């Protein structure tokens, strides 16, 4: 089993991409060292000649960012990382704005810091990520090397050995000893994928911290995205309410008014049977309009939440297209905004499960640790649910959850079961 896994790792595409990255570490390190050395020398020289050299410094910092960007793209392509390009601060007005944009830019100096470490990292990666493969192949081919190019060595006792390899006073000058060297090479070859992977751990840790966006910029970007999603969601909700009122309730009210007008005309004509029929129809239409208004209001704020989240979820479970169970363990009642989000999330999950899962049962579990509330929906369906699937239900729900700093996670292997977890902060 170990040998099979080792062979699979040796021929894996991931392994050879990592070897290629380790091989490129040295030239990338030399390029980065040259760029950062020029930048640091210019920085030191500009201390006494600010007027002359400071305008040139942004050009070197731009060069550092270009080289760092090359390193980042290479790592993303070969190591399978996802380090996004960092965003730079906008330029302010005047000279101070220029210096803040081009000289005091944290992104540029983090690039300088990474390039300063790139050369020693490249040497380590080449030494541990590439050389073991070369040594392993050399040892494995030693029997052929020994026969084709034998080296003649005389030991301290005057005995000649036809050996190209020796370990102290031990000479690999017989077939059993040559095969022993080949076996050692095979063992080293089996360990090479993990040696190469270990040599890249420091680089994997440094890349997102020095060449990726800072935590504050990531947070700002997330807030901008969630704000945009919230605005779009609110606009979509308003359009839906307007459409429902215009196409549904408003049209029904117009029709009701017309029926009452006809009833009035019939009443003047003393057609009492026809008047009675029109009044009866109008009364039925009024009931239906009230029902539509209740459904519309329920889409804004469910009346079931007035009694708490647990009764509301049990009401949803009773209406579920597939049998559903509910378990709620909350130390205290969440805020109204959290309850509303959890209610509509549960309704969406039950609807999606009924349409797509093919499940016979679904279980809703609501837990809280005092800081975050977790809604877990588990069904015994066919699985295969994904956020990037053909439907938009889960993806849209995930976007709505993100607007309140929440998170949606999907665990749905083919064949099931499917578990969808939604986490929301207690305080929105």
C-alpha cells in the first residue's frame, strides 16, 4: 500500500508542478534579489539627495511589484494557490499624495520584503526540492554507470577497486553492492515527493501574507461586496413586492370595484338575483385578496416568528414537501433580524430539498454557542449539491447570508447524504 501510494505520488502532475516550481526558485530568487538590491541601494542613497533620487524610487518599486507579481502568478499556477492581486491605495492630491501612492505604499514594501527572502528560499527549494531527485536517479542508475564508466580507485592497502562510488572504505564494486545502491536510490525516489513538498511549506505560508491582499483590504472588499449584494437584494425585494401588488392585488381590487359597479347598476334596475350573485362573487374575491395580502406580508415578515423561531420552523416543517424534523437548542432568543434570516434560509433549504434532492426525510437543527447561530439541514437524498451548480437557489442563499457576515457550507458527496450548514453571528 505504501509503495503504491509512493508510485502514485511520483507520477502525479501535482508533484512535477512542485518540482518545476522548486527548479524555478533559484532564477526567480536571483531576479528578485537584483530588483530589491537596486531598490534598497536607491533608498539609502536618497536619504541625502531627496530631490534628485526620490522621483526615481517609484520606478524601482514598480519593478519590485512586477517581479513579485511574476512570483505570485507562478505560485498560483504551479502550487495551486489562490493568492489574489493586492489592491493599492488610491492616490491623493499633491506631492504627499504622490509619495503616499508610490513611495509609502505597503503593497510595494511587502513585495520588497518577499523578494529579499526569495533568494535564500530559492536555494533551499532547489537543494531540497530538486537535488534529491537527481541523487535518487543517479543511485538507481549506478549499476549501468558502474559498468560503462568504471573508476579505478586504490585503497590504503594498495588494492585496486573498479568503483565509481565509495562510502568510506566501502566500495560498490560488485553486482550485489551496485544493486544495493540502486535500491537505496529507489527508496530516496519514493520519499522525493514529500521532501519537495516540505521544502515549499515556508513559501506557501509567506506568499499570501506578503504578496496577497492585507486582512483589512480583504475585509473592505468583503464589505463592499456584501453591501452591493444587500442593495441588490433589497432592490429585488422591492421589485417583487411592486410586481405582486401591481399584477396581483391591484388587478384584483380593480376587478372587485368593477363588480361592485355592476352590482350597483343591477340594484337600480331591481335585478335582485343578479345583484345577489355579484355581491357573493365580490365577497369571495375580497377574501382571496386578503389572503394574497397576508402571503405578501408573510414574505416581508412571517407572522409565525411572533411566537419565536422554534414554532416558526415547526410550521415550515409541517408545510415541507418531504417529511421534516426540527431540533432547536438555543440558550436565548436571537435578535429579530437573525430570526428572520434563519427562517427564510430554512424555507429556502426545505424548498430546494423538495425540488432537487430526491430525499425521503430532512432534519433541521438549530444550535448556538452564544456568539454564532448555526442552522444545519441534513437530508438522505442523492447528493451532488454544489454552490456552483446549475441552479441558483443555494448560490443566491449563500450571497444573502454573506450580506450579514454569515457563511454557508455544503457537504454533498454523490449518493448523499447532503448537509448544508449556515452560520450567522448573533449580533448583525
